[in-house]
């Protein structure tokens, strides 16, 4: 594999990781509001770890090389109710 391609892959992974970090933070803030506000740090950690594990499993087990796995926002809206 060419070095330029490796750099591109790492850069895209970094950008997706940064975006996912903010998405997980906003999901945790939405779910852990109100009476659960004291648990937002734990919730953020759990959501971030789950996103990393899902991303690793999809990346390593998918037959499609350009697979990207991110948590969905619809279940978060339901959990926030």
C-alpha cells in the first residue's frame, strides 16, 4: 500500500473519530438530562466505549472496505423521553 493512501486513511479515521466524539457527547447530554444529570460522565464514557467497539467490529469484520459504523440518533431520541 502506498504511503499517501495510508496517510489519507488515517486522516479520514481521525476526522470521523473527532466527529463521533462530539456526536456521542451530544447524545449523552440528551439522554442524561434532568434527574439523570449526575450520571452524564458515566453515560458519556459508556456511549463512547460502545461506539469504539462497534466501529472496531464493523471495521475488522466487514467485507466492504469503506464501512463506517456510527451510533444512530433515533434510539437516542426515544431514550431521552
